């Protein structure tokens, strides 16, 4: 009998913040940039997901801190064709922050809440997200 070895990737060290907002992604991005001193810019390619024969597109905005791999990423959870993370339909957006940056700003969730157009922001443990890998694409 053959033996198989599972080679699992460890969970990435990120902080995920769910954001509820009633505005479009570009306006929320502007507000977060202004409130937190970031320069989130839209990626050239959106996240595309096939949803029963229709393609759902989700906008993604990135801000790279310094010359290293540390980054902030803002992702849209809603599309006309579905949700990026179906188990968190109440979140309109997700802000994914590398752990190093989150440790530098212990009041990160409060800073996000203070941005204009943010109705609420709440932390989401990455390990409990069933399809959390979608946030890292």
C-alpha cells in the first residue's frame, strides 16, 4: 500500500477586517487612504470567479509598505453575480493586513472604523474562514 504525505501550507500571518459600507469600492478606498495615510491603488486584474456559468468580478486595491512584502489589501465582497466569501455576506469589503503592519498599529480596527463611509468594521480570524485563500490571490 502506498503512503501519501500531505504537504500543507501554513496559514499566512494576516489580520482580516470585515467592513460594512454603503458606498462603492473606489469611494471607500479614497476614504481609507485619507484616514489611514495609505495609497491603496486598484490592481490591474480583478479577482474573477465562475458562478454557475457567470463570471463574478471583485475589485482589489493594494498598498505595499516599504520595499518588503508587507501590504494592505482591500477587497470587494459583493458583485452583481455573487459573493467572494459567502459565509460573510454581511461584510461588504475585507481589509487584509500583514501581521507585521498590524502589530505596528494595535488600534487598526478603530482606525478603519474612523474612516468616512465605514458603517462598522470587525476582525475576522483567518483560520476560521473556509475560503480565506481567496483573500490572498
